[in-house]
C-alpha cells in the first residue's frame, strides 16, 4: 500500500484502510486514539522502508529526483511564463515587467524605500485536492514567496543594466512536496522567457532525512509530502552553478551532525545540477 507512487491513489487507499480499522475496533477504543495510532504506524512503516530497505514510498532511490517537465512561453499575452513540473508538484510562474515608476513603495516603522523585484506565491486549495475558501495570502504563502524571491535576488541585473520593475507570480497547480523550490525553478525560467538578463539561472531542491536512535541516517533528495510528514527534516537549498543563494531548514530532531549536513549539501548539489540541466535544455539563456 505504501509503495503506491500516485499520491491520490495512495491517499484514497489509506482512507479506506483506516475506515476498516476504525470499524473493526469500534467501541473498544476511542476513534481519536485509533486515528493517532494509525498515523504513527504509517510513519513508522515509511521510516523502516527507507532505513532498512533503502526504498522510498514511490520506489525511488535516496538520491533520485522525480520526473521533470519544463515548458516556457505557454501564455501568449504575458511578458514571460513557465510551467515547471516535478513529479506531482507543478508551478506556473508569470513574469511581468513594468516601468521604474511602478516599483513597490515600502513604508514601515523601520525603513522606507522602494522595491523593484517581487516574487509572490499562491497556493490554492485545489493544488492538494481540497475544497476550501480562497482568502488572502497565508503566512505560509508569504514565507514561500519570500524564500524564492531571496533565492533569485542575487542574480537579478542591476537597475543600471535593466531598469524595469519585475514582478513574478507563482501559481501552484498541484503540490506533493517542495512547491517553493518548484517556484524558484519556474521563476528562473519565466525571467529568461521575459528576456531579463539574469546573471545565472537558479534551481532549488528540498532534502529530507530519516534517522534512528543508533545514529543511522538516510538523506533524501527531492522530498515529497509523505516523507516530509514521516521524516525528520525539510532542508530547502537553492543556488546557481557557482554556489548557494538561499536555504531554509525545518528540523524535527534535536540537531544535525556535521556528517548529515555535509551529505545533504553534496547530495543537493547533484540534484540541483540535474534539475538545472533539464531547465537549460528548454531555454539555455535569456531571450
């Protein structure tokens, strides 16, 4: 059951299995306790598969990236657009260029000024197959947008070289792990499609981790949702061929050892290089 690669199919089968478990133990235990125990069992099984057998839920090896698909220029009336798909995560990023007078005005208690490069991120409920009200941007959406923006900021050309105001909007169409890094890749492609002379293209990837109490660990390239929930780390790393431009780390254990960190960065570079190679096959440089 846990080796079903398709997220929707796997979740449907898990819901049906959970319903059978609840029915069989009805009256003997509280429903909330049964659900909690069921989730712990799923997490334990996923961790054992990875640590003992080296097998991930979708059949990948630890260092494998999910299948990639890249398309640019798909929206005819925008300055730049790109569709980046990695497994069941898909981001559509739109680039819009404006005059210098359209820079965002920043007025806070601590600073005043303008902002000429913006990246905004939207995560509609349908991207995870849910039906919810669509309201303003959540803290998560603001944070993911800011992470991708920070990753791209070092490669944005100077105002003297390229005086336009630049706005990127990433719309997450489907999500199963690291949509912020998909947005980073989509944003790079949309910028190049719009003819923005970026210094270097940027690619991003999310790394996961599973550990045990004996010091054994396994670093996972291209983290997906199930591995995130059951695992110990979500380490997002974005960068160019020359180095890292942004990182974000969520960790559930007491800390990371130097060996884990070194392995993560080395494995992430291999994954980023693979993603970058696929991106550059579609568009090698800014138009």
